[in-house]
């Protein structure tokens, strides 16, 4: 498997602000990585360094085993950053054609118009597009050179539900061709759906790096809730292996556990007077909240 990005002990300091701290990271070809983290965690700065747009204060970044700033590397990547402007006074079609001209083997214009969902708007001045349509155009421009690797920084901000769906369909088509994706998003459902690896950053450092399933198992846990009668032994419940929290509101009991199957067995074997048992959670969002609250480490 070939390496697309390699970061070795990379740090970036802006004045007194340490935006990224000792980041080491390797991304292999064909993978879909979601880089997550609260606002200001250092995601955009990391991507800017991977692309050679920002120079690290220390450490080493390689893109396709070379300097990220070289044209050879850039011909093979497509980039959609948060703030991008399009050239003035060009229609949607002209803008697409202009970007096609930057690459040796661009995708056909009509295919790109189809990706953009803007075939009917192809004569509209690109600058006049609505926010969501502009994001679709920017995505299309990122695909213009038929890249091997896509960098998408919060790509779906401003897109409506239909645009989002069409957009993710295109990203899936891209991944099915064995290509590589680096994505930042605050939409954890999207990350969970698409990524085979989740990297969580906080305060400039990587605090978790694992497949979504292991992150959810390790940090997501599950909650089992039920309505309790009078004979529940709460002390025993709290001491059960894998139970991390027990909350009660009136007769409603909510138990957080790393092993909901074992808890359910115990609840039934104890013959306690309980009803309306429900199992919830195990989602990436739960895991993300716990991880960033605790600053935990998963590898
Ligand atoms: N050019 C800059 N000058 C000074 N500080 C900067 C600069 N760029 C980023 N920072 C700071 O570095 C930290 C990391 O910022 P970055 O934009 O990488 O975070 P992020 O995880 O992408 O956040 P968000 O989710 O809000 O986009 C923040 O505290 C930010 O204010």
C-alpha cells in the first residue's frame, strides 16, 4: 500500500498560539479519513500543512513522498477548502473549463456539470450562485483534474438536504474507484457513514486515531434505560462490570455501560421488577463528546 500523506512530529505556532502540536500521521492510498475536532482544534491548519499552503514550525510533511508544494503533487489532488472564491465574470461552464485547463487529464466538462448538479445554471455567472450551489461548484472544481486524493474541509456547510445527498453520492463514487479522501466535518453522522478511519484532534493534538467502530466501542458505550419498581439494588447495579454511570429521574433509570448485552442478562437474571427496557446509543457523537470531554486516547 502506498503512502499518500506522512506527517512526522509536526507543530505549527502562530505567534503565541500553538495550533498544531507534535502531530504524527500517515495516510495510505484508498483510505477515507475523517479529521474531527471542536472549533479551533487545528484541523484546517493540519490540512493546510498537508497541502503545502502553510509551512510547519517544526517537523516534516510529505505528500506522495515529496514536498507538498510541488506541482507534481498538486496535479494528483483535488481540494475544497472552507473559503474559496471563483474568478470574476465567468459563467459556471467557463469556470469549470478554466479549471480543467490546469490539469493534464481533466474529466469531461459535461461529466463535471453533472457532478455539480448545475447543468441548468451553466450560463449563470459563477459568482452569483447561492451559497449551497457555490459549494457544489467548488466540489466540482476539486474534481476537475480527476484527482487521486480529495481534501474536503467542511464541504457540506450551506448545502440543502438534496444537495448533500447528491454530493455524498459523488464522494462514494470517487471512493469506489479506490481513491483517497481526507475530510473534516462537524457532522459526525457523515463522518461515520463515509470514513474508514477517524482522527480526533483537540487543542492541536491528535487524541484518537482508529476505525469508527473501535472509537464507538471504546468511547461510545451504550445506555440501557428502564422503569424500575421498588426492589432494585442500586449499589449492585453501580458495581456491575462495564457500568460507568447510573442516573435516576423518578422511576426512570438510565445506565451507561460498555457491555449492554451483559447488563441485560444481569437485569433479567436478577428478576428485579423492571419494565420498558430500551437500549440506546453507541453512536460516534456520544463517543466524540466523551473523548473531547475527557481528552482520552485511542489508537
Ligand atoms: N493564521 C493564523 N494566525 C493566528 N492564529 C491562527 C491562524 N490560523 C489558525 N489559528 C489558530 O490556530 C488554532 C487552530 O485553528 P484551525 O483553524 O486549524 O482549527 P479548526 O480545527 O480547523 O477549527 P474550525 O472547526 O473552527 O474550523 C485556532 O486557535 C486558531 O485561532
